C-alpha cells in the first residue's frame, strides 16, 4: 500500500475544514495517518456526529415515566408494562435512495432493523415516510416514477424477506423532492425488560467478535456522502450505496437474539454508517474502555483491501460484539448453528483508545472518547428568511367537482398500490394495517395489550412556518393515535432539512426543533431518539423543511376502531366542530395546492390546549365502545374525511348538513386540526363525554345505505355516488404510474 | 394432537403457524430445525411461509436438499399429513411431493391482500371440516404464487379431485384459479394463501382455522 500524503486537498476531499483538521492534530498530538484521517472524517461527518444539530437537539424532552432509554443508544426504549418494553427509532436513507432507489431503500430498512435487534428486541413492525417529486411532471415525472417504484420494491424486498410487517406510513409529493426523495423508516421491536442489550464494551481482556457478512469495498464513505449536497457528480457515487441481503439479516437477527440468551454477551452494536469504525469507537467510548483490533482477522470479501477501506466500508449485515472471556465458545456455537461466520478480531483494553493493526503494525491509534463524542459542535448562524408569498385567490370551482379532484390528488389518493407490495401481516400481530384506521395497531402477544403507531409530517406547512408545521405534525400524530383509542406515550423524529450552512435553512431547523420540543412536552411524548438528515439539496435547491414524527401509543387489545362507516342510520358527529379558518390559513391546504395551484399564507392554526381536550374526549369515547368508526380530519379537510369514511365493501354513505356560515370551499376543505369525524349509535353519550372535556360535538348528519350528500344550511353543495368516488380514490396512484 | 413446524433458515411464518395451532386451535406444537434427520413424535407437519435459504436460485430450490426434507418425505410416504403454506408450498413442489410449479405473479409484484377462496374439495384431511364451495376469507402474501402446470397435469388434478382451493378473484394468474392442491394420496397439501393468518378474529378473519380443524378431525378419526 502506498501511503497517501495528507495535503489540504486531501483534507478537503474528506469534507473536513482546516479547523477540524487542526483539532485532529491536537487530539493526536501529531499529524494523522491517511487511515486515521478517514476514520475521523466519517465519525465527524454530519451524519454521524450531528455537529450542526446537536446543540439544538438538547432542547428536546427525553425523559418520561415510561422511558427506559432515551437518545444515545441504537434505539429508544419504553416500558409497556407486563415486564416488556418496546425499542423503536426512525432513520433516513434519503441520499442512497436517490442514487440507487431499490438498494438505497432496502438497506435503509436493514439498517434500522439492526438498530432494533442490537438492543435485544425482536422487530415487529415497520412504517415508512416517503417523499417524491410529482409523478405527472412532464420533465421529472418519469424519473420520479422510477424512483418511487424502486424505493417501494426495495422496502418490500427487504422487509418481506426479513419477516417484519410494514404496517403503514405516508407518501407525499412535491416538486422540491424531485432531486432529493425522502425515505424515512420507522421500526419497532419488543423485548422482555431484563433482556435489553446495550452497545457498550466492558471488561479489559474480553474478546471483540465480528459476525455476519464479509467486508467489501461497498459503501465506503456513505456517511460522508449523506453529509453533502448533491451535484451532477453525485450520480457517480453509486458504488457508495450498499447492497442489502435480507436473508443474511434474518439469520443475524435469530442468531443474535439466541446468542444474547446465553448470557455470554457483554455488549453489541451493529455496523451501520461508518461500519467498523463507528461500532468500535462508540462501544469503547460508552464503556470508557479501549478496543484493539487486527484487520487481518476481519473477514473480507475482496483481496488487497487497505486498512482505510476496511475501516470505512459500509457493507451491510454485520455486527460487532464483546463477549465474556472464556465463554466465547457459547457465542460461536449459536452463530455456527445459524450458518454465520463469527471471528474474534480483537480485545477490550484499558487505555481508552481505538487501536487498529494491519499485518501486526499499528495503522491507527485514536482516543475513543474524543473520536466518538467530541466531534466539532457548531452553533451555526440561523436567520429566518422573510418570505413574501403572493396571496392566493380562491378559484370558483364547484364543490361537486372539487371533491373528486382532491380524492385523485397524489397526496390524498389511496396508496394501496404501494402497501399491497408490503407484507403487512407477517407475525400475525397486525390488528389494523395500512389505511384501515388512523394509526396502525399491533397486538403484543406476550402482554395481551396492544400498541399503536403513527407517522406524520407536512413539508408544505413547515415551509410556510417551520414552527407551526412541526407542532401540527406532533399534534396530528398524537391525534391519529388517540382516534384509535391509544394513549400517546413516546416519540421519535426524523429531521430532513437542506444545507445547515445556509442561515435560512439553519433557522428552519432550529425553529422546528424548538417547536417539536414544545409540543412533545405538552403532549407528554418524550423523544427517545431519532435521526437528522441535512444537506437534502440538489444543485442548490433545498427541500421543504420536513420533520417527520413517529409516535407510539398504548391501548387494550380489542377489535380496532377503523375509518369506514359500518351501519346506516347512525349519527355522524364532528368532534371538535367545523372549526374556523381564514384565507391566510387556507394557503397551505391540499385545496390550495391542487385546485388553486398555489401555496400562500400560513398553515392551519393549532390551539394545543383544545387539541389535548379533543384527544382526551375521543380516547374516552373509544374506550366506552361508542365509536363505530372514527377518522381525524387532515389533508383535504372535512369533505375528504367524509368521503374516506364511505370507502368500504359495504359502501355505507352519509347525508350531512353543516350549520356554518363559512364560505363553502373553506368550510369543506380547510385543514384546521383538532377535529375527528365519528359515527355512533349513541350520540347522546358521545356528546356528554365531549361536553365534559369542553369540546364541541355537533351531530352533522346520518349515515345512509348509499351515496354521500353534503349540505350547508339545507342547501346541497354536492352529492356523489360512492362507487365512483371510491374508484377515483382507489385507482389514481396506479393510473399515474402508468 | 401434536404439530411439527419445520424451521428453515429464512422461514418467517414459523411462529405464526405455531401460534395458530397452539393458541387458536389449542393443540400441541413444536419447532423442528432444518438439519434434523427425524421429525420425532408428531401427528402432522407444517412447512411454514417465509424465504427458506433466502429463496436464492429459485423459491424452495435449496430447501428441498435440507436434511429434514428426507424425514418429511418419509413421513408423507407413511401417510402422515403434510401442509405447506406459501413458501412451504413452493418447497413441496420443488421437492417433488406436489406437481407443477409456482412462478412469478402475473403482475410481477409482491401482493399482500385478503381475498376469497372457494373450498374445491372436502375429501382431504385439510378440508374435511369445511363445506364444498364454502367461501373463506384468507390473505395471500407472495411474489411468486402463480400456479403453473401443463394441461395434462391440470386435467389430472381436476379429474382426481385434487384441487383443494380456488381463488374467486385470481390475484396472480394461477392456472384455473388454483390456490391449493393435494397429492395423489391426499395427505400432502400445498396452498399459497395463509390460513394461519386467518385463525383469530382479531386478525380480521378466522376462516382459515378450518384447515387446522380439519387436520384435528382427521387425527381424531384416524
């Protein structure tokens, strides 16, 4: 191997600033070797070190009475009672999914699943939050369609084979995601409380064991790639995207969980971003110990790999663990049973350093703590951009035409084409899968209780106001859980933003984090972990600020409260009332986007106190078994929610009459939060509960055998055949994919 | 009654089948590891869904060489009931215990969907508790579930009353709408739909339980 001389150009290629390089020199007390430079560059990349966001992430609430483990581990852990815990986290794989959609998305699923089972929890559910460019754009449409199809089949390929159900998610479309799709994966697992494992090395002299796939040259510098904007040259980075093998991961899952049961494992971490580098120094740092490894012992797929390549490879399906000295054989026996290669590659030392040897010679020697935990921290300037968007004008489109148009809109239309490619039932815990209820519901067989999961984000709202948009996302996520009767307990977030070195982008990030902190505190859903994805820009075009919230709730196991009306002749109640909205607050709605073709003003106004009361009311209504159906109002407002309640095999419709003086378009399509549509046979009791919580609950109509009719003060605004609406809603996505 | 659930590396519906026969049916069950040379004292064997050996090469193509398959073949030859679900069906076809092949879905995509099946025969240990023509709501979840065989084989299957289930809304292009078939001796059945996922009302349907109830009834009358 020829030693590469470290010049300012080489440092710059590693995306390290001169000041960061100086810090490396100060830590080492000497110039780094090329391998050491590579190691620092990945650990101090934005992706691994959160150097732009760390300062602000500290503002998030992370503690709660049920939180067993907050941020800082591979996943957050929450107590669900009965001696069991859930481990969950959301992670992005945006950049790789643009470069190679299928493998990028597949390895995104693989990575987050390893984060869950490395904690000793068996993954039981996955949800995805996806963003793409418009499918119908004459220029970018074909590429966007290809990316969508690739991402969906990548997620399906990995999750289905691994055997984890993909139980729901969201998928939205905006031109800003043309060159920068978002693929955020939210995974959740279950474990006995006493079986949790941590990614911490301990015990000087204990063996360090490598297990799983061999190390190849794939994915080198994936973490750094995810920390830079896209340029024309990015397309050449395809070799930086890893290739996933879900079968190998399934074996790793079973073998790791079984090996953990032997009691001979001290600590374990997956090799994700920054591979062997990250797993060694983070485990060492957390345990305040050193780790020494010999690269000759690392199983390799290719010959002639340099220490630099081995340390930076992001080959998938690999785990690193520390075993109790003398009990290695128990661990090896389990891996042998599952046909996996496990090799002892080093030992735990007492000097706190990561020491890497190659052919017996030391090629890197770096203090773990400084490398893993003392990455540069930036308080980047943040100055909110003052935008003046033109005030939009509401076109005169009859409600009769507007509703079908919105039901065909890409954001609103059924995503069945996507989720039918996912096995959403494997493990037979899925009580409510995709598009059945407002949240996914999974039973926990071990405890007899259930959990609900919801995933929400709205980039358009956040573009108009990052703070209000982020608060709305938390509120909607909690509302989705409450609508199925679940009590929200803890959250994870994925913060997708542009280039933080631009003060206006940084301002979006800071405002969103502070708003999430405020809302999560208010709704008592601490953030137990998450992911920040910055530099989501292509050729200088940033995405909308897109914070995505994943929140988990607890509920008793029972038949789920789903969206569609079940019986004719029931009262339709609009819990929270028709709400209020002016034209300024209407500018971020789906109606403004699809019918007016514009974006203006501000997102809908949220009153968190009122939101909390509405949620408490619906939970009580569901708990008393009063709601035959329930659906919250979100994209497309009241009219879209009403139509969605009519879509079922039975095709039960409704006739409603709204006693409101709002302009019809605003009344029917505004997206004011804190509202839930439900049908009940006992309107009296529902209204009693609502009144107790100080929430309006007008009966707006009755369910009918067929047809949907909407009136305002007895005047008909529109009447539709449900079959026609249902086929518009059901087939638009597939039609736009051609 | 005691069920043996085979576990190949890559099986992922093994726990679901186990749960259905133990919790929903209330019988005994045990897992049988793929390198076992014998099955032990079991009354029926289930080859569960999943991706045995990653389904590399071809679905079920590697699994047929696994040591436990020799034991399964002996068990079947002695008349023991063997049920292959989804990937298990693919393994049975590859192993030559059932005729035909399962090829890529007509639409070329994986499909997870609850659909309607018609019971096409009750003359088997897997369907004796059902009624002829009974419609069951049972989900599918597969990418390669299009049943394919030559005309002669298809005619033979029909002539010998060996089609166990047919799709009412054929989702994958299976010839003659075939969702499940029986061996000539009628003690081996493969089906692409997942009865174990429809064995508990909480999952939206318990229509699939009739398959396991039939096995129980057959064992009691044996």
